[in-house]
């Protein structure tokens, strides 16, 4: 028996929690940065594995949810490669959730001083839970193409939120103001709208195409060939506006000019992959690459948008310099 002077197990719990709380950072340090990047990479990776599930016809490899079968939580040997691929994607969702939870815990002590970071981390964690439910609905509805499309769009949004966290964690806390001319900010926002429109039409095009995720899954009923052309129109307009953003950003020597150039580079690769897949019968690898590139384009666009503003003192300097350069 423990002596009267020794603490009981229940009394030791608060001490353990206090020590654990003291270990958490009070400012953005290496731990926060590492787990934030891991969370971002995992969100992009799960788009790739989700695409693999669909493109290999493994969408119903686990025919029910939340269990893989009515009698098994995991895939069985009888389910073959499709069961392995589908269950593997479900397993990766757990890893993505753990990484998101780690980020929430790491920013806990700075939730008041860096409220934006805390809110963004909660959005990612809550979004992953919601995505798991939507994924289950996708399976239970037999891979309804509209729900599958919503599932993908939500994943792209989560990638963008993770990108926003990466941007804001490297910026000081406090109020921010516009650091570019207003017309330039308007041009960037118009470009963002075109990117969103391009992704939506891309989702509809995929939902009308041959990659349904399972031989028994239906399509959305649209003409895939027509949608391919409709999808390309905002895509080319997006490229033109992005080129205008790059030229203006370099002429004004704006700090975001390198990110604007990175966005243009991603779009160039995306256009090349899109043309290749359209002219070669939609090969699976090209379609999957196209899906991942769309998410990376959205993430890069998020960085560009967030860099339109800067801490108030810095924003005034940048805006005045840009205005002077424009007049010159």
C-alpha cells in the first residue's frame, strides 16, 4: 500500500497536465512549423490517394462505411487490390486527423495572442472530421458523382486553409492593411474567382467522364466532350489574368511577385497536363496529376491573396512605393 505521504494517482494527474501545458509553445517555433507543413503535405497527399481510389476503380473496394464490410472493420483478402487501395485511403484520413490535432494542441497556449492560427487549425480539424462523414456518404450512395465532386472541392478548400496557416504563422500578429494598390487587389480577387470557377467546371467534367470509381457508379448526365471545352474557357482566362498579375507585380516590385510567378508556373503545367489528358483518352496518371495540381494552384493562390495585406506599418511603406512606381 502507498504511504500516507505519497500522492494518490488522481492527485498526480493535474501535475502531469501542468507539465504538459508548460511544454507547449507560447509562440510559433520549430515544432509548430514542422507539424503545420506535415499537415499541409498530408492534405495534398490524401487528394492524390483519393484520386487513386477513383482512377483504379476502387471506390467501392470497401462497400460500406464506417466498417469496410458488414463483418469487418478492415479490408479482407477476398476484396483484393481494390479493398487495399480504398482502406489505405481511409487509414490515411486518420493520419491527416492526427497531424491536424497536433497543430491545434501546439497553438493552444497562443490561442488568444494568435487567434487566427488557432481558428485556422480548428477549421482544418473540423473539416477533416466532416470529410470523413462525406466520404462515408459517398460510399453509401454508390459514388454519386455530385457528392464525389463536393468531396474533392472540400479537400481543395482544406489544402487552402492549411496554406493560409503556413502564411500567417510566419507573419507577426496584429492588425493588417492593404499593401498594394486597390486596383491590383481587385485584379487578384478576379483571378481567384476564375480559379474557383475553373475547378468547379473541372469537377463537373470529371463527373461526366469515364473515371467513376466503380463500374456500377453512375455519371452526372452532362456531355463530357462539351464540358471539356467549357472547362478550358475559364482556364485560359485564368492564365491570362494571372499573367497580368505577374507583370503588374514585377513592374511595381511587390513582395508577392515571386508567389505570383509560382502560380503562373503551376497553371502552365496544369494546362499542359490538361491538354495531354484530353488528347490521349484521359490516362489515369494524368488525371490524378491534374487533380493534385488544381489543389496546389488553389494553395498558391491563397498565398498570393493573403500577401495583399501586411502589418499596418509595413503595408503603408509598400503601398506608397507601389504607387510611386506606378506613377513613374
